[in-house]
C-alpha cells in the first residue's frame, strides 16, 4: 500500500509566498546538512486532507482548503 499527497498549483504558490517571507524573519539560520527546516503534514479525514507546513522555529502555514469540504 502506498500513499501520495499532492499540492495543487494554488497551494504551491501560497507555500512559496509564505516561505519567501518567513525566511526573512525566521530566527533559525542553520538546520543541518540535509535540511529538514520544514515539515509537511498531510492528515486525511472523511471530509478532505488537512495540510500544514511547519518550520523548526514553530511557525505554521495551514494550506487546508476548507472551502471545498
């Protein structure tokens, strides 16, 4: 069994805009040789998928499209 989670183009655009602005203010400068600064969390529910991106500094972006639920 395999799962695949895909972000629509509109959500990718929202993420990139948030990421660009967040890096300007994020207090964390180094996260290691392989990255790992951001965690992408996909939680399937009966109504839709909850999508949250979290930085190691604690800031989060909720990309969940609740309007389509």
